[in-house]
């Protein structure tokens, strides 16, 4: 190694000095508890596991929450790094998006959210298309969104699988919470492309796509029946009678076993009822997505015990969404139906919205602050089945937090910090 005293004159540095410096650096890295400890202090801390805490403190160690409580009772390590904010919440959860499959550029090369070659595609894995380094992932994270339920978009009878992942990291495997979360199904106009509506596709192959609602339901029903037959044949004691592996039917077999729910995008009231009918017929788990006219069939949804991931509040009110309401989330919650919010998907720009803003509109139209925050934290986590790790600030859970300089649902407020797995990943105000 050479030490340069000027541009033209360099002298050697003794190797023992280099070794001493390296040793000191390593020693500091090993001995410093600050490297694994972080303290978040907020004027108000919304834990979503109890009442808000005024002048609250969250202590984080090794990526997990070590303690939560009033500052007066907190043991704050003097050497730990401390961040402060007016409002502290759990990291936000987008209960349904296509971010990571649809990209920032909004061009053909970064649009992997919807495959149009077939109507039935349960074997398509979201994890195989997800790009965690896309700028769109970074962008939504800057608003406090730390976990997303993302994957194949509505638009085919079965468009593919969804996954749940955190909005950070170089490797999707390091940050995925559920590599296969649900199977995305579309009922209604979004799945109708062939037959009498083939003119709308303008040259695309439509022979394998349905042209009516009854055809959509029949295709889905037939595929589930085939999956049931596949399960029975694969369990045969006679090896010669067992069918070869079928990726499509393997996924639907997991649906029939109750391991994976169907995420059914349905907006019209009669399409929602069809989804409930199919779920009852096959005894499968169901999560309703979108559900713009769900307020018309509240009793049916409640009787079925099905949660709803409500359409984006500011989605364009046209076509199937012509009867959407800003009050849908509040109406469903009053009826006792579990609700989460989403940024959603549109084939036209924007390919994603910001779930924080969509929820703010719902908060201005019937949701209380706690209900609105719950719809993008703990309630969303429960619907997605990840509440054991995220969704609230509790001891032992992942240290995912969002920091704001005011009410998160006020347009003039900013997200001033984001922590994921105990690491500060955003500090610039957005």
C-alpha cells in the first residue's frame, strides 16, 4: 500500500499500521451496541395494539421491537441512535398492489403484472417477476409503506399468484413474507374478452377467453373440479395411475385444501354474489378485492365471513366502478366486515396509487383516524395473515415503523422517516 503526499510523490505505509487500523475498525464494529440498537421517540405513538402513547418511545434491537411505552418509563440506551417525530405508526401495509411487477417507466419492458396469452394461469408466480430494485418500490416506501401484497393484476379469469414482501433489500428472498399469498381471480367485465366483446381486443388472440359472465364462472368452476380430480389421482396407491405433475392444478389443489385463498376482484353486486357462491360450492377461502358495489350486498358478505380489500378511493368511477363510493370502507366496517385498503391497479396510468392517500379519502368519508390507520396496518396484516410479524408496534415483532411530521392523513404532512427490520431506510421528508 502507498501513501501519497503529493500527486508525484508516494511513500510506502508499514503493513503493521494498516493492520492496526483495520483491527480498530473491526473492534469498534463488534463492540458498539449502537450498530444494533435504535430508539424512536414520538410526540404520539400509535401502536395499534392499544391506545396511542403520548411522548412514546420504541426501542429496537437486532431488527425487532424490544420495548414500547411512555418515555418516562423507557430505558433508553445512551449509545443508541435516536430519531424523533411528531407521529409514529407501524409501517404501512398496502393490501393489494402490482408494484414490483409494474415498473416506474410504465413501458413494455417493465410491465409484468398481466399475461394475456391465456385466461387460466394460476401457475404464474409473482416472485419470478418481482423487481424489488424498481424505482416505484422506493417511491411508495418513501410514504411509509413497508410491506406490500403484490402480484398479478386483475384482467384474466385467473391471472396468477400474489406475494407479500417488504419494500427493501437487494434480494426478494431476504424480504419476502409469503412467496405465494393468494391466487388472483377476476369476475365480471375485467375477465370478459372473447365472444361478443372480441372487438374490444383489436387483434389480440381471444379464442381462449370468455365472452360472458357465465362463461367466466364456468371456466373457473371447471378448473377447480379438475384440481379436485388431480388431488385424488395423485393420492392413488397405484403409482401407474398417478398423473404427471401439473403446475396449474397443483396451485389450485392448495386452494381446495384451504392453504391458499382466492383473491377475487369483483365490483358489480352480482359478480360479488357469484364469488360467494363459488367459494361456498368448493369450500375455499375467499378475499374480496375491489368490491365497488359491496355496500349493496352487505348481508351476504357478512354471512359468508369474507374480508374485503376495498377499491382505491380515488379510482376512476367508470365502467364496473361507476357506483363506487368514498364511504364504502366505513359502511362495511359499521357492518362488522373486516376491511383493508389498497393502491390497486389500472391498465392506464397511474399503474399504482399511494395507499396512504387513498386511505386519507376514506378517513374524510366516515372512517375514524384509528379505523383508517388500522386499514393500512393491523387490519390489513390480519387479512393477509402476517399479523404475527407486522401491523402493530409490539414487543417481538419486526421493527417496521413510519415517522411523520403531522397527521399522516393530512395532505400537508410529510413522512420523515421509514424503518424496516430495524434499519433506517428513508430519512428525507416526502
